[in-house]
C-alpha cells in the first residue's frame, strides 16, 4: 500500500472512530495517562492499516475491526506494563519475621522454629506467595500445605515435571525474599496451621 492511500485510510478511520477508540482505551487504562496511550495506539493503528488494509476490505462500515485492533493493542500494552513493574518490597514488619527466623543458611532445622505466633507466620506466608502467580502459588500450596503427591499435582495442574517446577518456584521466592531456607519455612507453616 502506498503512503498516500495509507494516510487517507488512517485519517478517515480516525475521523469516524476516534471517540470510540478513546473510550475503549479509557476503559482499559483507568487512572493512567490516556492521551499518551491513545497517541501510541494511533501510531500502531497507522501501521496496522498499512499491513492489513486492502481496497476490497471496507474498514469504514464496521466497528468490529477497530474494536479488535484496539483491544489487542490494550492487552499487549497491559502485558508490557505488568512485566515492567518493579519488585515491591515487603513491609519491614513482615520481612523482620522472615529474616529473623529463616535468613541464615547455617542454622539447623531444630533452631529454626521459634515462631509461636501463627498470625505472623500466616502473614509472612501470604506475602511470600504474592511473589508468584495464582497458579504457581496453588502448586506450592498443594505440595506443602495439603500434602498432595507430585503425580496428583501433575494431573490437576497439567504440569509435566512438578518437582523441577516447584524447585524453580522456591528459587524464585528465595531470590525475591532473601530467605535461604524456603523448605524449612514451608514445613514450619504446614505444622503451625
């Protein structure tokens, strides 16, 4: 498609559907700078028209194509933004409980478990699991809190190598939280609850 035709089609689409597009974007990005996102979408739409528009296709009579392109753009942007979120550090109160009892690798398992307050332990565990997706947190809960065997988890969660996957999840929590004895923390939580 030549640039003049692409510009003409883009201008016509924007003349007809700019308010519709703006409302679709606003619904997905509440509280953010909608004008910047709208401008990014306009550039994206211009390139999409160059790729997909043909003279036999009539984009002017349908909102369905515009809705699809806009929604796909919004989903893509939301994924990018969620992937770029910086790590949130746990509050000092919760991290103190974790560090106090589980940060030293040299501690043996008999000296690890002085925590008597199940509420603090529960808060700490909830915060640790917040580092993971809901699915990953459920896999860990099934293994350590409900005592389900790996074969059961594999079937229910459609995960081929559950033990390897769980090992990776524990490493992920270890890196993000600073806890060295993740296994000990999970075992203590299981016995306390």
